[in-house]
C-alpha cells in the first residue's frame, strides 16, 4: 500500500435514504491510485460503481449519507471548503459523465461550454480559452473543430458527443480523469476510437474508468471488480482477467459472447447488502457454511486482493 | 421464409422535402425459419430502418416484403394483421419499450387480449411463458421504472412469445444490458429459434454477439448490403474490405 499516492480512499460508504428505507449503495471501499496509473472499475448495473465515482468527487446530493475518507493529494475531500472543492472538480479531477448526449447543456454551443470550463478552472481567458477549446476538439479527432465549436449538442451523434465530452474534460489538464461508462452504446469502431482517445489525452494523468465492458477494462493497468457495493477482486488487469480468483469475476468473463455466453445463475439482488455473510453466496456453487461470515478483501498474492473465503 | 427484395427507403427532410436521405438502397435479405441471420454495420448505416421495414412499421419506397410466399408489401392493413402476428419486433431501449403508465402485467395482458386468449387461460399461459423467459412473477405488478432493463426485456419477450411468432426482428435487444443478463437473454433467444423454428433477424453492432448467435450474417454500410454469408465465411474470409476493417477493429 503506497502512502502518499494521488488518491487514497478508506472505508468509503454511501447510503441513500429513500421512502422505503436506507439503501447502502457502496460499503467500505478502500482504493489507492498512484500518479499516472489507470484503474478500471467493472461491475453490473446497480453495483455502485458510478456512485463510487461521484463520491470521490463529492458530487452526491444531500440525501446521500457518506462515511469514510477520500484523500486527494493528501487533502481530505470531505473537509474541503467551497473554493477548494471548486478547484478540485473540473480542475484537478475531471469527470466524463455517462450518457453523452444529455450531459451537455442543449441551449449552449459545445465550444462555449468547453470555454466556460477552461475559464472557470483559471487556465486561460477569452481568446486563449477559445484557442484551447479548438485545440482539444481537434485532438479529439474532429477534422473541423470550428464547426463542432459552434454546433449545438443535438447536431452531434452519440459518439461525437462522447468525444467532445472527453475533449472538454481533458482541456483543463486534470490530474485525475474519472470516465463513467465511456463506451456504452457505441459500435465497435467508435469504441476503439474513444478508448484510444481517452488514453492518448490522459497520458499525463491518472484515470479511473468505470465500465461494465471487460474489453474496455482491458485497456487499463489495474482492475477492481465490484459486486453489491463492495470490491470483490482487485489486481493487475491481465492477471485478474486471465486467472480470476472470485467466482463472480469468473462468471463475468464466461458470460461474454466470445467465451461461451454462460449466464451467472440467479439474479443480482440489489438489497443483498443487508444479508449476512458473503453477498454472492446465493449465486455461488462453491458456497459453504463458512460463507455465512462476511469475507474480507484480503491479499492472496502480491498486488492482488480477493473477497472470498475459498480463493 | 421472410424475404426482403430490393428494398429502398428514402427520407425527405427540410423545406418541401428537398433534402433526400437514402437510408436503405436496394437491400435484399432472406431469413428462413429456425435460422438466425445477423445484420451488422455501424450506427446510421440503415440497419434499424431495414428491420422496421421488414415488419412494415415503415413502408419501403420501393421493393417487396415477402412472407412465406405472400407479397405483403401493399397488402391492406386489415388483411395484413394476420401476418403481422407472425412477425414481431423487439427494440433496443428496454426503458421505452413498454407504456410507463401500465404495470408489466397490464402490458402483457393487453397483448394476450389482442390475440384473443380467453381470460381463463391467461394465467396458465403467463406461467408457461414466464418460466420460459425467466420472468419472476413477483415483479409483474410493478411499473417499468421499478424493474431492471433485463426484466423489462423479459416482459417484452413474454408479450412477443404469446403471439407464437414465426419471425422475430431483434434490434439490438441486449446492447443496453449487463453481460450476464445479456448471456441469459441471448441463450433464451437461441433456444427459441431452434426449438420453435423461429426465424430471427438479429440487428447488432457487436460482432462477438453476432458470432455467438447467428447462422448467417449480412453486413451493411451506407444503406447497402455489402455482402452476406455464413458466420464462418464472414468471420474467416470476408470479401468486402469493410467487413475486414470491422473485424480488425473489434479485435
């Protein structure tokens, strides 16, 4: 565990108070990210991966009850004042949000929105901001950046919006990029382009890529697999994908069409958080009495952790 | 056999329809019963338009739709209704597929009533199909926003299977679903095709899904079908440079 890494998350839990009671979205997350490192967080809908991304930036609204600590460059994010927080978001940490087409303001041109961010982050002003916006649009692979700059978001396709969002997020030269489902709903060609672009533009930054696409996750150095609000396996991407230790990770890999499309049995119970013991035990063939005790995320090899008593 | 013969479709937009967009150009395709035919191509290539034309949700500008030997292209709606039951379509976005004001069971009952299944038999039929598609019956009283995408897709399949269709058009049925849910649904569709002899046109941009699911594949670009052939031919020795490019990019 490297002290003084770029991002250190300890015991991070988020609960939402709803009319039907409290829902624990993420539970006791520990995470370390070093400078220039890329980490993929994979998991299925509802496992809490997007909540984790938002919690790191302190973007959750008031109905969320957050416990634990998020330290960025050794500063506690949840103790920052407004000025420091504004400097953090959109300056030091940039988010590439999900659903590209609805993430831009529909009544302001793409260019204006990028310039606004550059100015707010205090990087450039006026003409300088415009120049930088155009530069990043062309880095994002647009052959006519001026045209995109003066376009309204509805004129762009999903893939183009995603590229423009990436250009926007990277235009402030952040130290950490959090990309939430950057490849969702894109065809193979666009997916390859977007992943290439993200890694190219973020080469001087660290990145957390939140995705349910194992193919996209392969492009990152480290991989964390989430299930029911917890990290259940973590390690170097190649090793985790080639030699998974947790039954759920194996299940995800075997469910891919190229790997035989074997479904994981049972269904993902969003409220299994409340259950005692291992949260995956109902869907696991190897489950035994031991699984009634909640397993810890423990080291199985160097650089590698698994939350399963059978691993 | 469902045959699409030299289908073209143009959309007119702008002032007095002066901008003409050729969405589909001279596309021919056939789907035998019990066979899964993949239709691939990038976003905007016209594959969804072609799928909608196949069930006459859109009328082609020219060309013919031939269903089991009968030309249904210009058939009046009343006469066509019988044929429509035999061809069903499933869309990409589960969250908009069902009426948000209806519970799942109300949506399912609606189609049971359309088919004319007597009230007394509906419960039994629902139990049969829901078991086949793995739809948990304890959630059917919920509205679409209260269940997951995979569960909506199962409710949609319950409706569709009740018609005992001969042909299914699947327009990216799993692209918004998680990989393990996708695996469930794809396995289910594959089994349905073989067991009940249903011909399927599977529209997708995911080559891996196509490879795992289909018997034959057609590749489409800018409204034209460039080539079609068996999965093996198309994935091992494609003729068109576009298919080669797609394969390289998905690797």
